C-alpha cells in the first residue's frame, strides 16, 4: 500500500513538473523540434538555414549573424571544421515564417535553438535577409577548390582552401588555361567561359596565376605566393565550367533570372559563344528550346551582352530541326554583329501541358499576346468579347495575382487561333475551362484581333488592399498583399481613422462603418498587421504609424477587421490637390456629387486655417494663387467665392460666402492653401489650444476679481454712528454750491432729521454703499428739505455734511422711523445726481 502511494506521488509530481515546464514537455515529446537544414545550395553542405518549430520549417534572419552562429549550425548538422556565413538570401529567399532573429551564439552550443535570440517568430526582417551557411566537408584538403555564388553548380567565384580557411583567387592574368585547370580539378571536362567572380570574403590566397595547362591542381601552377597580392575582392576570378555532357553544338542559356531563360550560347570548337539576333524569330527560338529539353518557346527576350566569339548569325530554321546548329546560317564565326545583339529566349517551363498559357510580344514579362497550348502547338486567342474577367483568369493561370489592363495583342501572332468568344465567370483556374466557341483553327478572327493583357506583378500588388466576404464591392474583410501573399488585418485598435485610410487607398471617398470580430467571415493565410494606429490622413494603410511588424500579432482569424466604404464624399469635404504633399495644393470642396475650386476673392489666413483644421492640421497656414505654383485647374466647377471665416469654424462650408456656385471668377483665381506640418490633436477646426488656454486663464482671473470685489465688499456694513477722527473731509454740497470744510476736532451739532413729505412713510437713511451707486442726489439743508439744484456742478462722491449723523464727540444717536412691517411700503433709492 505504501509503495502504491509512493508511486502515485511520483506520478503526480512528474505530471505537475511537465505541466509547469511546457518547453521541456515539448522537447521530450518531439525531438525533431529545433532541427535545422540547409536549402538551396549546390551541395548538401551549403544553403539557406531553416529551422523546424511548431510543425513547420522557417528561415533565420541575418541580423547579428556571424561565424559563431554558422559554426553552431554546421556542428548541429554533423560537419566539422570552419563554417562560412552568407547573408542577404545568398541561397535564395525562403518562404513561410522567419522563426529567428538577432541570434547570438557563443560557439559551443549543440543546437541553434540554444543560442540567445528574440522570441520565436518575432523579427523585423524580410526573406531578403535569410541567412545561409556553407559547412566544410570532410574531403576538403589543402588546395581544394570550390565554385561559389554562381547560378548553377558549374559556375561561380573560384575559391581555394589554404591553412584551414577558404579564400579567393585574384583575376590578374587569369585566363582560359588557368580556368581550364581549375575546372578539371573540380571534375568538369573543361572551361566554358570566364565570368565575373563577384565579391568574395576572407583572404585572397592567390594572385598572378600562370598555368601551363597540364597541371592537375590549381595550386601547382605558378603564382606570387600564398596571400601575396595587390588585389581587392572586386577582382575575384570566376569561371563557368563545361558540364559533363557538353559536345559540339550544345546549347545553354546564360544570364537569365531563371533556368529556362537567358542568352543563347552554343558550344563550338571547345569554346562557348553567342548567337546574333539578326533574323532571330520564334521558329529559331523554338528549335533552341526543344534542343534544351523544353516544350517550346515562351517568348523572345534581350540576351544581354555575352563574351567570347559570336558563333552564329542569320539563323533561319524551318522549325522541324532537332538542333540549332542544323538550321541554315552564315557559317561558324561569320557575322557582322556585336555582343549587344546577342539573341535571348525564355523557353516554356517543363510543365507545359494541354491548355498552358504564355504571353508573347510584350515589352515586359507580364504583358503580351495571350497564347495557349493545344494539341502540341501554341496558338492565339481571338479578342472578340475579351474582357477583364477573361484576362483575370489568364493572369492567375500564369501565376500573376491579377489583371492590370487589357492591351492590344498585336498583329504579329502566328499559328492557329485556338479560342474565340471566350466568356469567363472569373472563378475559373484555367482559361480553357471558360466557355468558348470550341477548339478550332478556323474561326471569324484574324491575328490583328489577338487578345492581349498586362498582368499585375507581386511588386505591383505589394501593400495593396482588397475587400472580401462582403455583400457588395464596398464592404468586406480587409486583406493586404505582402511578400507574395494575401493576408488579413487584426481588429486590435481598429477604429474609424484606420477605416478612413483603408477606404481612401481602395479608391472610395470615405468610410461608413468599421467592423471587428470577423464580421465578414474569417479569412485565411497570414495575419499581416495588428494594432493599427492611423491618423486618418495617410494614403495607404501600410503608411500608418504604430502597429506591429509584418506578420507579428497575437490574434486569430476570428479577429479579422472589416470596413464598409462610402462611394461618395459628404458635401463640404475639402482636399488639396496637385501639390507636392497632402498639406499643400489647390483647394477643392465637394458639393452636389462633384469637386470644385474656391475663388481667392477676400480670402485670408483665417479662411486657410479653417481649411487646415478641417483636414486635421493645426498651426499657422498660408495661401496663394494656385496657378502661380503650377497647381491650377482649367475646367470644372468654382463652388465658392467671397469666403469669410472667423477662424473658429469646424468646416469651410460653415463660413459665410456668396452661395454655392455663385461667383464672378475664373480658374486663374483658384486659391491654394499650404497647411503646417503639425497635426491637430483632434479632428476638425475650432479654437486652437493657445486660445482655449487664454480663455481659461482669463476666466479664472475674472472670477477671482468678482469674488474679491463683490463677496468681500458685502462684509463692510455701514456703522450706526459715523465718527470723524482723522484727516480733513469734504462734505457737501450746499444749496449755494459752496463747500463746507470740516477740520478734525470741530464740534458740529447733530442735525435734526425733518421729514420732507409727512404724507409718505419714513424710510431708513441710505448707506455709504448705496449712495455710491448714484452719480448725484438731492440733500438736506439747515432749513430742512430742499430740491436738487437746477444745474449739475461736479460734486465729490461723499455724502453732504448735513446728513443726519452725529459726530463721535456727542455720543448722540439718531432715531429713524421705519414703516410697519405690514404697511406694504417699499423703500426707494435716494434721488440721483443729474448727469454731469
């Protein structure tokens, strides 16, 4: 029983340990996690570094990558000796996730995953930065050779192994004899052509190499000594060796971007040479492509400038020949050409089958006459009813992401016209799957009606947007094209400003609504963007600040963002056009479904600042005549004239003006505006931050003054007895207008209060504060009541001396008679001074 309990305890602790240590648990269950491999090299010991993580292979970025990291990769793969680093996708760009970035190894690690690095999948790289490694194999010895940096295994920069390190060979005096020795040492039958070796790394081991031709190894030839040279790596020697099956009349394609295209070169008399393009046509190129093992020719291309002899000129093939050398020509080496006329071709890829397409006769690879392969022959497509739906299917079949425009297919097509009346729905994968009138060489078309198209390339679509899953073309899930793939945008921080930019990039005038939580359904592929933070003024969603790096997110497709765009802008929207940036240009305003200009009559800086505020800019704005800066318009509506803004309006349409379309101007008076570079913290116009701050400070100051003057003043109550103690006081006025001066200490008897109107209720005397409210008043004289004087002399503001207040020396008080509380009498103010 005790043993059973111990066993359960051990199992519990072990399970808990594995639960708390998921990385260890993953390692135990899947030892293939973190495996590495080399891809794209000419041997198993070299290539692009790829690492296995979370059930998929991904690449490694070359940031901070150095020899220690390469050494760890090679050791993990079982190679010993030195390792070489090759950055910037030297072995081609990979696909999928870039798993590692900023890798730093000590050199003693047993696996690359043990080195320090950023979080898995977190990087700021593209596949153009995929790192590569070349590991040293066990058969490398002193004086061994290799070819590096070439497009094929039999060409490249000549590198030689010495003193435990690979280095290059300087091209001083490098010739065919030296190259032939190198090629034979490498196992090839001989040299094909000398090429530029590119720029290598490490020491330049050999210079001034002079071979006799009989040597078995390059190191046996004469040279200036190991490491003795006066060269730079821009002089590294290169060579293309003959392949083992090269013989008289053999062909190859050189200098192309892919293996099935390039300059046509032919082997004669032990040497490779070129073919002149005089009279070079599709028939000649088709023979060359079939000799090279391709199904036929795709298109003629510029062959570039080759080297060596120009072996053939004026080639005229019938089309049935199996080798180019069998076609009639001027004779070997007889020509009137230069290498700028070297013939080139792109052959059909090996997978040409029934219904395959190609573009011919275009100025670029992504445009031309549409040709289709049927019954072993290439033919054209008639342009009858040819539209963008048909062209879109053709472009996608050819591997392009979509159609750009329809173009004239040209008149130079040949062969059968295979298809006519093509009608695609747009969802087909192949043009031959679309409805058409049937495969036929006889139809109602001629080659002048050949269909043509220009397809979009991945570069054309980079960072472009599309809407998917919506009920119409104005709404849907936001998808963005990057790195050759459509992907989605996460709804984290997705708001109306992001939607404004997305709709603008898609060609709409505005946004109606933004959506989150995969409102239009969950997308697929990579989630390219997350945490968008657009201001609303950007032209492209990818221009917005904030956000994460491409492909870095914490989202699932259940969070795909969406938008509904507006086909037309709202009336009163403004824009600046034809200027150098979004901040400057001719002013236009939208009304009645069209854009129009604004006349400069009475236009001033306040008007300009309202425009800039409406566009989201703040600060001092400028204005000018649009034509004076080349931003003028020659047609269209002039919507506004005699605009007058106060400066606080949120929109230009809120300013006073002569009325929509009412003006006496021409387009030579169109106004232009230049907004400041700073963006307003909020949208629209209104008061500036400085104005608002001034208003707040002024308001606080005003409130403080009111509080001090009013609230504090209320506490000063008039005394029951007035006591004159110091200084001289001017009292008055008297009826005669004279002033009575009372000095301190004068004994003034109290005055007798006489009721001037016994019929009215007695009122209390006014206080000093009450008296101060009036500019003039009537008073009491020694004989009793008297009316106000007929004239209005300037009086002091103090009350007259005859007011019934006793001096402090008497100690007497004056009794005043107030009306009863129930009398209904209302006190009235004292009579006023007449206006002075």
